């Protein structure tokens, strides 16, 4: 048990030290937030679309955060590194969980920084609402982490994994309610919008802005994230064992 805890601590610390990945993600998110806050506030401040777009954009920024965190979990998984990890006195599942703990730490760090700027600039929530938003953003980012780690079983080359993650990011962004309500989409595409975790995170945040709550969106988000993280865990574990053969 002590070996597992030591491994998890190492994975979390290692993930948080990957500044070459974390800093560009933070810079992009903060720059976009500043442009959004001052640009949209100047031209659309009196319109309800300002906050509608702002909440959608913040949720989308967490998709990028999920991709960043997912890549930190998979970046150095070379065959040599995998064999080293499997030689440790810990089960393969603990290795994968350590990677996921590291990704979770990255999502929490980036979520904290983004919300620290978004709160005074855009959101202006109560403390309890802000805590709820933080939790939802982390959960949403973890759904993307689950998706990215699941791709490790299908895409072995890290460069190709980045391409696959970019494609997934585009789908999550546009086939969602970030920019427009689901009613805008053709009927055949709406089921895709409603199974997108990003849609439920956006709906939850917009309900908070209207001083209400959307418990269904929260339940759907938690359920989908649980499934995706579980899938990522199972496939990443299989990828580790397969690479060691």
C-alpha cells in the first residue's frame, strides 16, 4: 500500500511540474478570457448573449484543459517507461490511477486559475455557486481526460494521439450548446448534443446564472464522466500491458 501511495504522490508532482504543457494552456485560456471580457462587454454588455457566450466559452476552455491533462497522463508512456512502471511492486491498475490522479491535479490547478480571473471579470457568482462551478468544470475536464486516455489503446504514437485529441476537441466544441441551443441543430444531430458532457456543464452554469439549478444536467455530467473515465482506465491499463509484451 505504501508503494502505491508513493507512486501516486510522484505522479501528481510530476504532472504539476509539466509547465511546458500547463503554461501554454493557461496563457491561451487567460488571454481568451481577457479578450472576451473586455471585447464582449464593450459591444454586447446589454445583451443576454454576453453571459450566454461567456459561460459556454469557459466550459470550452475546460475541454482544452482536459486535453492538456490527458496528454500529461500519456506523454512519456514509451515502451521502456511502461516496462519500468510495471516492474514496480504495484498492480497495473494503480499505475493507471496514478496517471489519472496527476491529470486530476492539473485540471484542478487550471480550473482554479481560470475561475480566479473569470469570477471578477465575468461570472460574479456567490461563493457557494462558485464552488459548484469549480466542481462541474473539473468533472467536465475529467470526462475529456477519460476520452484522451482511452485513445492510448487505439493510437500508440503520441503525435497521432495529439491529432486524435484535436479532432475530439472540435467535435466536443461545436456539437454542443456552447454557441447555440440544441434546437438549432437538425433533429438527427440533437442526440449527439445531449450526450456531450460539455452541453451539460454549460447548461448547469447557465442555470446558476439564472439563479436556479439544473440537477438533471449535473447527474448527466457525472454519469457520462464516470463512464468515460472508467473506459479510459480500462483501455489505458490494457495498453500498458500490451506494450510490455
